C-alpha cells in the first residue's frame, strides 16, 4: 500500500486512499493475474506483510476482494453501506497485522472481522441488519458488477437472470444468522469450522443454520424446480 498521501491526511483517510489506489491497480487484468497467481499461502503473505512486504498485502487483497465485497453487499443489501464495511475490514487487517495469529485460516479471520464490523456498524446506527434493499440505491447494478459469484454459477442451476434474482431475494429474506452462514459458505467458500470461527459459534450451530437456510431457499424457489 504505497499511494502518495499528503502529510496532513489522517490515518483513516490515508488507508482509504491507499485501498482505493490498490483497487485501481488490481482493476488492471495483468496486475491482478500476477497477484492471484502467487504460490505463497495466505499465512506466508501475512507473515511477509508483518515484515513490511507490501506486495504480500496486494496478493491477499487480490484473492479476497471480490468474495468479501459480494459478502458485504448481499449481507447489508445496500451498496454504500457494503462499501464502508468492506473498507473497514481491510483497514482492520492493516491495523491488526501485528496481532494476527495463524490459529485459523486467514479467510476465517477476515470474514470474522467482517462479521464484527457489520454488527458494530448496525449497533451504532441503532438498528439490526437490514432485511430489505434501500429503495434509493440500485443494488442490482452493484451485484452485476461483482457477478462472478457462486450464487450465479451454472452448477447452482441459475440458468437465467430471473432465477438468479429470485435467489438473491430469497437470501435477503433469511434471518441474519442463517444469511451470514449461507453467504460465508457460498461467497467466501468457508468451511463449517471456518464459519464457526468467524461467527464465534460452534460447528454444529453452523450446520443447523445452513440446513435451515437451504431448506428455506428450496421452499422459496420451489416454483423454479
């Protein structure tokens, strides 16, 4: 993270500027491919980043930016709020790199931060996680921009746009704990153990939440079968 930053800029703004600069860099396919193709493990990247290797952070960001952004977008249902949570999570990674311990996969740690930052944000705003999309924001456009998602994969039988939208709406209607578990698995590709670590619950609880979520989704999407 090495974007040019004015000396008077505060740390939060500096991080936001650096992340925006990095996001712009990784929008260039050849730079993104180099980062994504690195043979380094996530744990190796974090160790190198702790030792001052900025390229290691770029590799992690390239690997997880799409998954994390889709998770925050579909969790919140509001594009601007998802973007703020997304940036908060990466700034927490920057600020917490020296405290990171590889006692769980990096993905579980990352999505655990997202889980807590989202909860903290909604608590500050004095409300629960939204169950509906803000009518003043076109979330469908934001989702289209991040369309390379398991929720839109052919092997999930989403063979047309209407069914894809129906599934997105069905996910939004899930109770928050079930929605989080489902999205961490579908978007973050986390294991049951990783989801349990991220949400600070048990593997059996995660299994139960996923089972109920899948049951409700099957019922809701019955007309499409």
